[in-house]
């Protein structure tokens, strides 16, 4: 599958699934705008992509916890100036926060987790919609999770909200060239997972590279008629 001449913005690209998707997309010919808050990790990813002679990526560091609508507006203007349009947006960044009963959940931490996992995805998507509308066809993908059980707190609420946001956005873009979908990658060997389950043996879980190919498939023509779907990768073949 070729993504040649496509421009993709991938959040949370400094590690885990975002990093794996960025490498895979670059290998298919896409110019990837790699977002994260860890500048050294983004620079390492940049070097890895360039070393493979893939299209030169663009680094865009931004701390989603502190980002304002003006920050996302500045990002939109920078992408518009450089590329004119956007072919894909992968809202992948996420932050666990803490595993705490609701009764004891710190209010300031609750706001921070909601900001990173939900509010930032809304503000970024809103800022990018004009760029996505300029492409003949464009795809928005949300990385979601199902954590509506005890102690998942703000993270579980934010991810449930993200699914609702995806479905609302899908309805609103029904008659446009933008298709909106979500992927629940399931249990993957990431630093995020290790922080949430420190007692686990991480080696028992698949690497992020195992799910990255499905993100690429969803960006391409194979799923061009798919809209408003949540793909549960643990229940299907993600290769």
C-alpha cells in the first residue's frame, strides 16, 4: 500500500503505537508530522526515518496538557504554510494519570488527564478540519480504549468521551471527503501499559509494530467506505 505524497499528522509519536505508526507510514511514502512532548525522542525518530531514506518528517513538539486553542491555531497555520492541506490525522496521544477511586481522585489531576486525552484531541481536530477538507480524501483516526471499570477514573471517562466525539464528528462529516474512525488496539507492550500495570511481565504482550499495519490500512483505499467504526484489533486480524 502506498501513501506517497500524503501528509499525516500523528500525535504521541515519540513512543509506542504513535512511533510505530509513524515509521510504517513513512515507509509507505507519507510525509509524517510527528508530534510529542519529548523532543529527544522525536529527534531520534526523525533520524531513524531519514536513515531509511523515507520522506523527511517534520517534528512538532507540543505539551498537550498546557496547549491552548492559540497553540493549535499556530500548528494549523504552520502545516498550511508548509503543505497546504492534510491527508490524515491520527489522534493517538494519551496519558494514564493515576489509578484511583473516584472518591479520592485529585481534582487537579482529573482536569489534567481530561485535557490530554479529550480536550486536546478536540482542539487539534477542530484546528485541522479546514486542512483535511482541502484534501480530495482524508482520514481521521482516534486511538481509543474501553476502561469503564473501577479505578480507571479520568482516563476511562476521557476515552469514553473520545468515542462519543468520534461518532459525533462522523455524523457531521458524512457528506464530506473526510472519513472518521477509531481503533482500539487492545493490550500492547508500551510504556503506558507498564505504568498502568507495573507488576506485569511486559514480554507477554505484542509490540506496537504488530498493530501499526492496520492504521496504515485504515488510512488507505481498503477502508475508504468505512465511517464511524470502532475497530477492536484483539477481535480481528490486525496484520
